[in-house]
RNA sequence: GGCGACGUACCCAAAUGGCUAAGGGAGCGGUCUGCAAAAUCGUUAUUUACCGGUUCAAUUCCGGUCGUCGCCUCCA
């Protein structure tokens, strides 16, 4: 399989360091607010990557950090006058709930920055010792970019010519060179009671250091894949490379993968436009988590995803179609098998597409192509037991990656009570007797319960809405 | 200013140096049906922003034009 590596700016054959286990680090949220769909686009891309690796038989060791101390959090708790842990816990909990709703596999380890302070301090000490960092009078520690020759290779930036921007106010700390970045921020009054007393002095960690510390702690100095949104390329990931490789002298990460951003209705998300949607906002509009998942999944990760409600509507229909196709496979007879080669072909196509830098459109296309061919060749006739089994197996297997059909669950959830079965039988009797009033009465009865009765040539089927 | 990406039908979106340029949504036409809904079938790009070049052959490679977008210090 091939992935596009940001570091080399080309697709590369993927070879994990350990042939059986892939070590994966993904940048997690800053827990200062509820996550929005843009955030989830990134986690969805990472979920696709992870599920596909698992589909290919790899074990995946996945670490995702939680940034639970930073400027925004400190400002917020100061305003609201609550403790930092109370504040961040709310958003940590909400984050994991949302991931579960979207069917995103949880990372094996989700360390928080505030739980990794000793490791960060150790890393900074090592950088100081090796001469990559310096301490200022205020007790802050900075990474000295001039000392690290490869700086800029990930973002493809020539840092010598980096614009000397005017917006230095963002960073009120004094440093030798503008481009140097903070490893440790010396205590300031605004920090209130957010500080740690360490060998580096009283203060708090810089942002970039936590990812270097956590990834190394759980995945080793050198691991396979590191993911995030494109905005992380610079400066965050560039700085991580500098810190980690500076400290260990080893290569940090083999494959860097970044997804592009999500926009809404063709526009950048912004509070003033009122288009910053949380997961709950969209669920409240009546859309299913699976449809949201499919929309977030269905645009290639290196392409800007334009999130629209039209796409959600289409996704709902796609999922309905997939499930209804799966359901029709339960209706078999003794006809001869004929679709074996078609299924094999679809499965190969599905796999090949994903193996090509996660070409999701092609993979989903393979699935729909199969459904179309089968339906069209069948023309209303029933399918053989052997074919049904083969196709169901492929549908379920592909759904271990897509996780939108959830076929067996969906079938189970649709099952009716014995009273309801009796009613449907009664309705069929009424229909036979051409007692349309009674038949419609029963149909309305079901409708009130959110169950749609559908009369077909072989009797009545139903669907929960 | 520097670095980079993109422009495929009404909309979304793959693929490819030459075979019918996937698939989905929407529209239209049919099947099914007491009615309905759903499902399902068929159909919708002589053509890949525009102009040149390379080539037997380009939408695909190269150059230019126009347009959209991202990054260049803490936003997934």
C-alpha cells in the first residue's frame, strides 16, 4: 500500500518498522471547547487509516494526546473562575462521547499533557544539555532553530527568509530569535495557579513539547506514522521533529500524513457566519451519525471537504440503499450461483483503491458497482444462497473499514414484535379481501410508530425511519 | 513576496498517455402497486477551465493565461 508522505511530498510504499505492528500517533484535541465537525474530519481520516491497516491484518498501536493546558484554557478558567481540571474534564468526556457516536475507534492510549509533565521536563533538559535550547531571564526555555540543520524540511520552508512578522504580541516572551519556539514557559502572573514546580523552574510546558514527549514515551524514539490536520505541519510538526530528533539523534517518524480542512457550504467555518457546527448541532437536525460519518469519510483526505446538507441527504440515502441491498440478500432460493467472480473483483477493487493512498471514492464506488450489477442481473429474481453468503461477507468486511452500514445491527434493530407480525398478517388478509380501509388503518398504525410498511410482490416488508 | 494545491456533467466525485471518462445525488422515462411509499431498471460529458507545445495518440506530460484555495509562529 502507498501513502502520501508530507515529508517527501510523494506517495511511498508503506513499510512498517515492525512488520506486524504499526505504531501510529495522531494529534488530538485541545479540550477547551466542544469539538466541531472540522475537528472530526481529521479524526475520521485517521480512523479510516487505522481501520484499513487493521483490515490488512496489521496490529495498530495508536496514541492520541489530549492538550489540557494552553493559553486558551487558562484564559477560560480565569474568566469562569473554575479549576483547570474541572474545566477540561467536561470537554474530554464530550470528546470521547462524540468519537463513539461517530464510530471512531478510540486510541489505545490517550495521555493528557498534564499527566506527562515529567517526561516533557526530561526532554527539555536533554535539549538544553545538547545545546539545542537556551534559558531566558524570565525562566523560559526556547529551542534554538539555528542549531538544528534540517529545520523546515517538513513544511518546505526556508526559515532563514521567514518573514519577520509584526504580530509578535502573540508571544510576549523574550527570545533570541523570532523564529525560536518555547519549550517551557516561565511563570507569569496571568497563569494564576496553573504552573508546575520543576527542575526547569516554575512554569508550564510549551505546546509542541507534549507531542514529542508522549509519542516517544509510548511508541519509542522512532515510529511509523504521525497524523494531523494540514495546519499542524507548520509549526507544530516541524517543531516536533526538531525537538525529538535533536534530543534522541534518531529519525523520529517515517510517514507524516495530513488531511486538509473542512469548509461549510463553500465557506470557511467561522463564528460570525454561524456555520461552526458541533456534532450535536447536526444530530439535532435529524441526521444519523452514520450519514455524518459517511460525509466526513467520503472526500479524499488530501482534498478540502465541502460540508453541505445536500451531502448529508445523499449519504442518508446511500446508507439506506446499502442496508436495503443487504436485507434483500436474506431472501434466497435454490438458483445457481453466478456472482462469485463479481464479488472477488469488487473486493479487489475496494482493496486496491484504499491501498492507493486511501482512495475512498474508488472504494465506495466498487461497493456500489457490485450492488448495481447484482441488482441488474437479478431483475427481481431471488439470489442463490452461495452468492448471498459471499456478498454479505464482502459487505461486512468492507464495513469493518467504512463502518456506516452496520448491517447486522441494523437488521436486528428493525425486527418487530410478535404482535406486530400478527398485525401485518391481518393486514395481508384484509388486502386479500380488498378491505382497503382496514389495510390502510393498520398501515397508519405502524406509521405512527415510525415503521414504514412496503408492499412488494412477495408480501410486505418494513423499515424503521 | 516565498512555498504548495486545485479547476472533470445540474451538484458531489474517481480514474487514465490510446479500449464505453467509475460511482453517488438530482432530473426524466419504465417495472412493481388497490392507492401509497419504498425498492429496482434504464437514461443524462463526442468530452475533462482556456491557449499553446511534446507525442502516432493528452483530460492525463511540459509551458503560459484565467480562476479558486491553503501555509509562511501555536487553528484538525
